[in-house]
């Protein structure tokens, strides 16, 4: 039964009589105006307020209350359970009872009271037809928030809950965003409305069981520009007849190279350990994906939401040790799970009907070093690998000698490729990524060479004015500086 939004005056006569005549009356909480009035009239009831003290998490509180009620219902012919507002509005205990009671042969009868929503709408002069979301403060998640519609957040019981709500809202809204705290809406003499900036929310000290937070709708740029749908909308506009001429002309092939270039720019920010630059460059990389997805949607093939769905399903499917029953106690076991499932997927698609090489899964357009490294890893997984690192050292010497003995440019090119390939294999055997190793050397070379250029500039010289010995000395200085900074 719902106690309504305020005093007993708002209850229909039939509900009031049911409360007065109930032999076994239980209330989720007695922190409600109607509870005090019933007690003053001599109505006996038991509240579950002590359950809140026994648990740290609200879901545990609701589970405990529901379990106790079902036990009580099995012991008595009828019990009455009274909750604030309406039983079907923001009442998790009631939802649990509706789910579990039928399994125990217990009948649940819902008798409504006025929900807190009507007096909230009145207090805020809010038209619900504008669109609104009703959310529970005790289980609020950022992905539930939709800035384009009004948001009401109920059950902001105290400052601790308010603090969690504030932090969640700040993932979507600016710190200064105006929010409104509504206390005891519709209760004569107790209703209070207080508007404050979001960052001050947990500094307010009058939270009660009847507190609701109102977050008004907005289309401010600094809010909606954090939304994924806004990014998709911008890409659609750029590709539309009213959009950008350059963007409209692009095809999958024309921007193909951009995807590679943006990927390398992200890698550079990772190597530089520059979070701000990484954030920006990852946005540029995401732009390429969004453009390709928009082109595919225009052609009727798929949308970016299909991309997201496919990825989510793949991640869940390939992590049964997280989302399923399979176990993985180490990173190696997790990788084996991934590879097994990947093979099963290919088999289900009929990929194994004809012969295919294990090397076919390595992308053709990878840089040659990365492609060679992946070829060798696949071959090793197949069982084709060197037995000891000594064998590899000997192979490096052999390929070096063959390069030295090569007589023609074509032969030297071939032998140099063989030498590079075996050195990459040596790196794999040492569990060193050759791309990372070479990137490290490139960074060292750039620093040392730039140091020489800077010294020449400071001396007012050009490279033609300096001797090789001078430049070599500056190279050694730069080398020493790097060691000191490591």
C-alpha cells in the first residue's frame, strides 16, 4: 500500500481504513508524515528502519526487507506493507515481492497512494509531457543520464548518497550546472525548494526520505558534446548535402591512409606519455572509425551501433572466464580461451571448409616488422620454432655472412631481408617487441641528433662548418644526458 506523498489527508478513504484496521501492519520506514499521524491515532505498526542500519548497501537492505516480508506473509493470513508514495514508483522492495511471491504461493495485491511525482511536478511547475527520466539515487549510473530531458532523482536520503549522485552527475554535467533540491513536495509547512550549483550538492544538510533532486534538461554545448549521439549527429551533418564539401566527397578508399596515420599518431602520444595529446589523437582516430561507419550506413550495410553491438558480443563471447563458466587463472589461460573460441567461431562460419594457412589471419597492411613478428608467433604456436636462442645467434651470423658475400643489389636486398627477419625472430624469442625496441632506438637517435643541431645553432655554425669529431663529441654529450635522465 502507498502512503502517498505527504500527510494522511492525501490518502483515499479506503486506504486509510485499511491502515486503521490492519492486524499486521509493516512500514518500510516511519520517516514519513503519515507514519507519525497513524502512530498518534494509536495505529500499531512495525518499521524496517533497523534493517538500514544492518547493511552497507541499499540492494542488501531491500533484499533483507523482502525476505522478511515473505516470511511474515507465510506466517499470517494477511499482512499490510506500507511504503512512501506509490508502491510501483521507485520501490525496489515491492518489485522483489512481485517477482518472488508467486513462487511461494503468496498473492500480492497493490493498492496505490499518490506518488511523489504529482507534487514534484506542481512544485517545479514542470510539464512531464516535455519528457523526463525518473532515476534511483542509490543505483545511479552515468549511462542512465540523458541531458536532453528533465531528470528526477529520488531517494537522495542523506549527504553520503548525495555525494555519490554528485560524482555520477559530474561525469555528464559541468561542476557549476544548476540543480534543484526538493524536500517534502506537497507536504504543507514542510515543502522546501533549493537551487544550487552541482558541485555544492553534498554540502546541503537537509536531506530526508522525501528528498528528490531535479536536473533540468539542457542542450548546452559543454554538456551534449560529451554524448556519443552528438558525435554521430555531427558526422551525419558533415556528410549531408548541407555539410562539408570535402567530407561529402570522401570514400572508404580515399581516407584509408588516414586511419593508419592517425593510429601512428596515437602510438606516438603513448610513447611520449602525454595524456592530453593522447586524448586528442584518440579522438582523431575515433573520427576515422565514425566516418567509415557513416559511409557504410549510407550504403545500407551497417551503422556504428552495429559496430558497437558486434564488439560487445565478441568481448562477452571471448571472455567466458569473466562472463561465463569457464575458468582462467592467468593471462596465459585467458589468451588460450580467446584463441580456442576464435577457432570455434571460424569453424562455425565455415572457414575451415577449404585449406587456409594460420598466417592468413595476419593483416596484409601491417608494417613489415610487425607482420614478420606476427608470422613468427603464429608459426611458433603451430610448433615450428627454434629450440634454443643459441641456434638463433648462429642463424644471425649465417645471414650476416651471406649479406657480406652478396654480389648484386638484388641479392643484397634479399639477404638484408633475411637478416632482418631472423633478428626479428631473435627479438620474439627474447620476448621483446621489435617495433618497441626500434621505436626506443629512434627516440634515442632523434634526441642525440637534435642535440647536435642545437649545439651547431648555438655556435652559429652549419653542419658544413663543423668537423665530424665535434659532432661526435656532442653525440656523446647527448648520450650522457640521456643516461642521467633515465
